[in-house]
């Protein structure tokens, strides 16, 4: 089973381009993390302030390592998150029904 995270970030009005630039800095280093299986940001074509993330990690520890990583500390917590109007996250595990 993989540990799955989905998130919606909504940028403050006028901050959407700065948030987008920070998200762009997160993509490659996040995908290169040892515990990362899949990392894909999305941007709402009708509301450029709204970002959706779909992420898969080998386990919860992989996700926690992502949050502690140098790149997420800098571009996530240090740049993007302070510019958000809202941030929502949901957690799942992949499931194979019998």
C-alpha cells in the first residue's frame, strides 16, 4: 500500500504567480525523494489561485520526510504557504479491493 496525500492550496489574491513559482521549484526535488512514488501538482484553469496536489509515498515516513526536506522548508513553508488563503489536506492509503 502507498500513502497518498491530496491537497488544495488557494493563494491569496495577487499572490498566485508567486505561489506558482514556488510550486515549480518543488516538483523535481520532491520527485527525487527516496520515499516518493508520485508527485503531481495541478492548477485550476478557471481559478489560477487554486492548486491541487496528488502525491504518493512508499509510507507515511516518506511523506513526513518530504515535509522536513530542505526544498519543502524553503519553497513550501518558507515561500508558498505564507501566501495562501487556505490549505486543505486529505490522507489515504491505496487499496486493492478483493
